[in-house]
């Protein structure tokens, strides 16, 4: 039976984990990435509008305390498990999202009630996904929702309706129209593969991607060839996370 709450009981054994999944499946000697990979696969298998919640219970402590992941982090596991593993792994590389300082949060260690487990630099919802390289590339909209960043020239381009999609039509650079999906009021997005194909067919050598991962590649201007190489590497990492 499908459930919208995935609970994982675990204990640490050095650098690996053993325990029990939500369906009673026992596991032993798993790396952290394998646990996240199984959660990702289960989320995709559940036919539901809302992303399932995830609760971790560490069983090798004197007091078992459930830790419930924040909704945005659950969405990240479902959408981009590779980024989720990087974000949640011990001793991660610190990525400062915008210039916000880390927020310290103390957990109530006497309470046995579920507590939300959040990252100190986690930004809510699609803000996380926009700044993380993965299946989607995001572009932001201005407040009146009539324009969005052009991924070709970086200027504000007009948006037109096309059913459930938006058409980005930039009069400044004259780039071919680009179909975008509405993520929320702030963000539009398209699949990374579609953007690479668009750039290749249009003869573009670089794209305007003012996201954190774009700046890590020397952005905001990112070479299309490097973008294609990065996506190939991402797929290899995705395969590693989700496979045994």
C-alpha cells in the first residue's frame, strides 16, 4: 500500500548504516547514498500530488528521536537525489546560497516528538532546486510576471501563454522562442537536456545562467559544451546514487 510518510529506522556502523525501511525491508552495510536512492525511487513510484514526507529514527541511541525532513528537502530528494546526497552527507562542501549567513538551530534533545531536520543553508522549495545543478534549469520572473530572464542574452524577455507552458520571446537578442514550464510564482524552468538541445540547434556557444551552480562554472555565462559535459557527469552520479 502506498504511503505518504516514509519512515527509516537506522543505526550507524562506522561509515555505513543498517536498519529497516518503511515497508519492513531490512538493510545492512548500506552507504548513505543508497538510502537516499531508495527513498527517491519510492517517491517516484507513489502516485500522489504531494511529495511524501520522510522521517529518520536513529535506533542506536538511548532515546529514539524521530527527525522529520523539511518539505523542501523531501522535494530535493524526489527531484535531484544526487544534490540531496551532497547536501545531507557528513562534512559537506559549504555552498552559500546568495549571501545569507548560516542559521544555527538547536534541537531539543530531551523531546521524543518529531523534529524537523533542516540544513543550515537550506532555502525553501524551488530556491533550492534553482541553485542546484540537476535535471532542470531555472530562470526567474519579475514581480508582474510579464517577463523573465533570457537564457541567451540575460536581458528581461517577454512571456506569452501557450497552454500550460510559457513562451520566452526575447526581442533584445532575437533568439528563437523557448518553451518554459511554470514552477511557481517566482520561477520558470525547462529540462537541462532541452536547453542543451536548444542551444546546439540555435548555434549558441554560451548561455546566461546566474545561479549558484552557474557561477561555479565561471558564470553567469556558461559554455554550452561545458554544460553538456557537466550533465553527462551528473547522469553518471545519479546512476551511482540509485543503483546498488
